C-alpha cells in the first residue's frame, strides 16, 4: 500500500488546492480529507479499535478551525488514552497555517506537532513547501542506522 496523507482543514478551497498541488508532486500519495478535527479523531479511533494497519503516514492539519482547533486536536491525539500505542503516536503531524504567531508556533510544538509550516499565498511556494514536507516526512529513512 502507498503512503497516505490525512488532511484536516475546514476550508474546501484549500482542500481543493492541496489536492491539486499534491497531484503535481514528484511522487504520488493518496489523501483523505477531514473537514474538522473531530472527524479525524473519530476516524483514528475506529482504525485503532479495528487494529487496522492503514494508519496515515502523515497528518497535515490547519491550525485555525471552528470548534476544536489544531492545538486542541494535537493534544487530544498525542495524549489520548483511547488512542494509545506506537502506530498513532509515531504518525508525524504537521500544522499548516496562513496566520500564526511565534507564540502559536510554540504552542503547536508543545502540543506535539512535528513541524509547523506557513500556508504560502503563492502556489509555487506552496508546492515547494508541500514537496519539502513530503520529502522529509514520507521519503526519509528514519531507521536507527541512518541517525547514528
């Protein structure tokens, strides 16, 4: 099975742009969209309950969403007793936001984000940012032998 990205963003326009940019990258990935954090959390719980092996390889989430925001979702995923185990805890989570302060970046990392990226207003910059994130989180070999 190929690598899959879960994207959580309440803006359908950004979902469409993300999908188009993702399809233009050097390597193809499947993507599953969630329009709010609760939908993603519920889906992860279902996967965990079924002991499924089809967890995503990467989660990208928007910071500013109505209801539960990105920081709250991060805390819920990283510290949830109903999502224990290595499979969920080892999924890299990248926060993307078009408007984030230094304090917001710090809150994301404290909540368990693996990276915080700026949603670029220019499509070519956004594509380059997305390509870099996918190269780093999906194509690198994180085995112990490469770290030592």
